[in-house]
C-alpha cells in the first residue's frame, strides 16, 4: 500500500520544522558564543608600576601584569577586582567596562610598613652644647661645642652650678642639676631664654629630644624605664611608653615614634594616644638606634652593623 500523499506532506513539514529549530538553536549558540567571547568586550588599562596582579574574583580570573599599562579585556558591566603587589597593601576597586570602549585607571597603592636596607649609613645632625665664662663680661654663657670661637647663644647672669644642655639647632633645654628651679627653654635662633620653673624630675635626666615644632621635649630619666614628656608650658608627665631614648625620635611637627623589634609606635602628645604598626622585618637583629634625617622626613634604624630605612607610608 502506497503512502498517503498527505502523510508524506506532513512528514516533510515536520522535518523542515525540526530543521529550522535546530538551525535556530545552532545560530543562537553561535551568536551567544561570539557575543560572550568576542563581541561583548571592553578594555581596561591599568597604570601602575609592575609587576602586579588583578583578581577578578567574580569571574575567578587572575591577570598577571608585567607591564604598564596592563591591558585587560572584560565583558561590559561593573567589575570589582583586587590589585595585589608584593610589599603593598591589597587594593580593592570597581570599574565600569563599556562595550568596545577603553577605560583607563591609574592606581596608587599604599606600601606595607617595612624596613628597607640602605648601603650607606645615614648622617644625623647632632648638636652639643657647653658652658664657659665669657672673659668680656664675666658671665656664664651657653655655646655650641662645634663653634671654635665659643660664640655665645645666651648668657646666665646667675651662673649655673652643674649645668647641662640638651637640644638641636633651634631649641635647647638647659638645667642645673644642683638647682631644680633653674630650668630654661632656650631658643637658639632668637637667642632668647624662658625660665620654666621648678622641675625636679630633670635633675635625673639622661638625654632628651625636642619635637620639630619645639613644643614638646621627650626625656629619659636615670633608673626609669618610662619616657617623660614636657609640653610647651613646662608641664612634665611620665608616659606609659617604655623605651630606650635611642629608639625614640620625632617626625612631622610633634608626632613621636618609637621602634621596638618589628613594631613601631606612634604617639600623639596632645591627645595622648598611641598607634602600633607592625613592620615587615627581614633581618634577625633588633634595632639599637633610630636616626632622624631632615627633621623626621626620613627615618632609619641601625641593627648590628647595617642600616635600614623605615618606610611607614
């Protein structure tokens, strides 16, 4: 029995229908593939000192960047990613990728606080002062020990019995270990002095340093572990900071920094607050001395026979 004409016609229609469906599926698949992998794309240019990595965590894609700018092709849309670089804090950011467009982004990352070895020993400005009787007026004078002419900075009509001086090129603390009321703040630039009053703690002073703005003075005392700080009014207080004065100095205007092992402590003498910072330390010996250069703009430590720059930010 021969097939019915209508049955043949229906079968052909079904074949054509399924063929069209298959063709549409294949066509959409091809379009989707090209859209997803080729067409739907934008370019992100990251400007930063290489090498670094860009982690597009939502796509589980990590891009290793060895040059700047680093060219990264991504599907359009807002992309969140992490930037990582050895020795720096990980940076998180987002950027909108536009279709067939190029977006440029400059990234500045913050260094991890660390020590960086230097080849040459840093030179720290040092100032020593002494006292003598000026033969021209028979008054006791304060002078810079490096001054061969012993040019007077200031005079003391009432001679100090057991004088000592601690300071820099701007400010000097002068005391008389025999008289706790003879405590003076000397301005070396203006050649003036201010008597601060009775401060008996300074009779036991070992060493001290003025803040860069001349408003605070940190001191270490005999047989005491804690540091003392005097403010611009002459009020002196013992701090909770236990440190060798050789590991303490000032930076900025009046922010004190102390280094102990791989830890740096920043102390604000006004708010009386402190912040501890852990430093990346690649050497075994602990620092024995902190060195301030250019009024604390550059800080170094000595550990054994080597020197390291302190990088905080």
